[in-house]
């Protein structure tokens, strides 16, 4: 095997360039890469490889690999066509000799590892980092690392130069609050080994002796619960000092017994985060005796006045925040996911009722900009997402592998797929669940669905743990989901008796009893449950997005989801909830007159088995998009309706799915627990 050892990091402008310079088009049509650290499976590297004319296929599963390799490449080579191919060996080993002999015989061979990129830093510390930090670390190594650093020195180096945390400079509560706000608001993922090191250093400072550091440093939920608890105490003091009002500090239920601890929310480094925390629903505003006076100060978003005023303030504030944080076409998938969660908060508020005409007009104008920016990003970057590592899931089909990685020998897991639930509708459902059962804790993330955002494609991939290209036999139906779910877990070492699947849930009174009987099976370890009610509400909806939220709220208050979650938690299950696609309100642009030629006749999408037919139909609908078959079977041709439009009679308003809006494509992924006391 040829091993290409990069030169010293000082000789290159970025760590990616050390890798990408090895991929020269036309040198070899088949390149094998030993990549034990998954360096090629980073969004920027994937972009670079594709832009240089290569396509990447991870070698995870021999059968799955062979299907794609033979169908997409070998058959084309046999016809005399030219193509480049990169195969990545994701293995703890840096060797390629375990790959099939026929590949080894005709290929060029490369190898990359972290030791080549970061020779002066401790490998275990660097390996624990998310690759999104490698740009900063690479530049810092070139500038500041003068000698080989050991474990602790590397930890200090990474904290200082990557995360801008110097423990020796954390001397006041505002210093620590600023660091934790920056970290948890931005959803920064700092490895546990760095958290442990930081904790040890902070415990040397007696100022933080009473702080619940072990909870609030690594856990965003614990940190924001801590802030929520201290906020009313701060308001009492703020009212007394700023307004000259004598306020008695009321007794409150507190998780942390820290009656004398006052947090400096008004420090400039802390205060800059406060508005967004309340606008985005991370913190909840509270009632106060001096609410009308306080609402004229900088703390206004953290004060309850009246539901109507509170809503209007939040809508205007969130709109302004979304306008400044809208990602560009070069952004990462994580940036779009973060924006989608903000966007969902705004959409959930909009759905609650009428808005002022001026605000409504601004929102409608901004939606057009969001749709255009997101579509441009999707066209350029979506094709890289399905190859990203499942250990940190970005797409729906990553979830089963993520579950398998986290499943311990003594644990049980329940995967709840709420068909058709958008991120903003999850917020409505979550609010009802929290009202019904305040002890529930929701660890919220989001992932990308599959395009087209329809059930047979996206939901099936979520249960199969594979891209839809491997599901060609059942791509137009969901009847193989139980088999695919079971097969996935059998491949992970579980038996059929340890796996269950049930769909059609959320309608009848007996559903919870049915699930109770299913999970009572003594050997059961993993269960997949499909809740269909939201999708059914959507397909009968005539009152637009506001009607969707209203009916989802009414359905949630009937208690099925609360009872299901309570049952599963009581039985010791770890619960994850996701959706296969979201939905949007759309206006009709007419139906394609294709007769029996369409394989799928969705409201926002049409699917054809023939490329000529799709091109013919597309010409009749200006603005429609012929979607390239990214991760789809080769005979699956997708036509997406224009922005916020649907293939239904003109001017008909529907709520539908299948397209490429944020609301359809980025879906909730939530871990549900009980709040510990």
C-alpha cells in the first residue's frame, strides 16, 4: 500500500488541503483510502472531493457496497464510460488489505490519519474533538505549538486556542457565565476529557465552591435550568436597585439550594445572550409584581405582561434574530439546523393567530429569502450529508446506527416516529406534554429528512438505517419497514425476539394497551413505533398551518403521547422521537396531466421512472425542480413543485409535503427523559 505522508502543517494553509491535494482527477478511476479517523467524512472534505470529480462510497457493509459499486460504476466502466471513485475504509485499522481482492488489484491506495495532521498534539485529545474545530486547531498548532505536547498540555492548549477558555482567567461569576453561555447557546460540543480538566481547574477557585459545576458545565439543560431558577431572584434585586421598588424576595422551589447566589445577568458579557434565550424559548419569562415597569427596561423579554403583548414582542424579536442569523450558501449543516430551530420557534408563534399587517408583510418577504437561500445550499451540499458519520446523526437513516452505538447490554430502546411532524409542530406538542407532565425532559436536536420528503422514502430509510438507494424494491411503499427494522438489529447481533415494530398508532383508545402488551414480551430490547395521527391530520387539513397547530394541540391534550411516554419510561425504555418529514402550507399551481405515467402523485412532488417524461412535465411548470437522484434508485426521477406551491388545482390552499423547504426537510430528533431531582 502506498502511504502518502503529508509534510509539516506549516507548509499548508489548511488541514483539508493536505488531503485534497492527493485527489487528482484522471490519475486512477478507483482510489482506496484507509481513513481510521474518518477525516474524509467531514463536510468540507466531502465538498472538495466531489468538486474535483470524485464520488465517495464508504465501505461499511460488503453487500451494500457491492450493490452501489456494481450498479453505479462497474456497469458504466463496462460500457466504456469514465468515472472516478473513492472508497473509504472506516476501520480502526489503517490497513486496506481487508478490502476485496478485485478492488486491491486495480486501485490507487491512500492513507490519512490525525497523527499526520496534528503531530505536536496528543492524539487521544485531538481524536475526541468534533472535526468542526480542526480548522481552528490546525491554525493554532502552526502558530503556537513550539514542541510536542503531552495530554494535559494539549487539553490546556485546545481549551485556550479552540474554545477560548483559559481556566486561570476565570476569576468572577461573569467570566464563567459568559463562557458557559457561549458554549451552550451555540451548542458547542466539548469533549468530556476537556470538561473534566476544566472542572479540576475551577475547583481550585473557592468563589465557585457552591456552584453545581459538575451539572452545568457539560449539560446545557442543567445550565439553563440553573439560569431559569436564578432569573426571578435577579429580577427582585434589579427592581429594588433600578426602580427603587421595595420587593420582597419570594420563596421559590429551587433545585439548587443556593439562596444567597446572585448571578450577574446585567454584566455586558452575559446580557448580550439574554434576549435570545427568552425569544427562542430556552428560558421562560416570569410574572413579576413590577412587570409593567420592568418591561420598559432591557429585561423586557424575560417578563410576562399579557399573552398578546408577549407573543407580539417575541415574534418581532425572533424575526430580527432570524434575519441576522440566516446562514449563507457556504454554511455547515449544523448552522442550518440551528437556524431551523430558531425558525421553528417563530413559525409556532405565527400559527397562534393573526399578526399586525406590517409584521405579517415583513415575515412573508423574509420567507422568500429563506427559501431561496436554503434551496441554493441544498443543491450544493445535500449530497454530502448521507456519508457523514452516524455517531453524530445528521440524517434520518443515521439514527438506527446511532441507537445501536448507544445501546448497552442492559438497556431497552423505543424509537417513536411521529409521521409528518414538523419542527414547529413539535414545539406545540412539547408545550402540551410539559403542561401534562412537568417532569419530562426533552433533549432536542434535529436531522435532515430524505428528498423527496415523503413517507415511503424518508420513513423507510429511518427504519432501515440505509439510504433509499438500497431500498429500490420497496421504494413506493412502507410494507417492508418491519422487516427492514428487524434485519438492521439482527445485523447488530440482536435476535428477532428482541425487536418489535408497530404502526398505525395515535388514533384509538386501545393503542397504549396494545403497546403495553407488545413491550411486555420478556426478551424485547428495541421497539419501533409509528404514530400516524399527525400525518392524517395534515392530509385532511383545510385551515392551513394555523389549523395544523390547533388540531395537533387538541390531539395532544387527549393524552395519548403523554400516556405512551409515561408507559415506556416506567418500563425502563430509553426514548427517542423523530419525524420522517415536516409540512408547509402551499398554494396550487395546477395538476400535471401525465395520465398513468407518474409513480408518485404527491401534492409537492411527482416521481417518474423515465427521464424524458420528467423533463417534459417540468417544462410545463416554471420554477419546478428536477432533483438529481442523490442517494436514490437510478430509475427514481423526482420533480419538486416550485417554492411553497403544490401540484393541485390553482389557488387551492393545502398543507402538504414532499419538497425542499426547511419546514419539510429538517425534522425533530428528541431524546425524552424524566427530569432528575
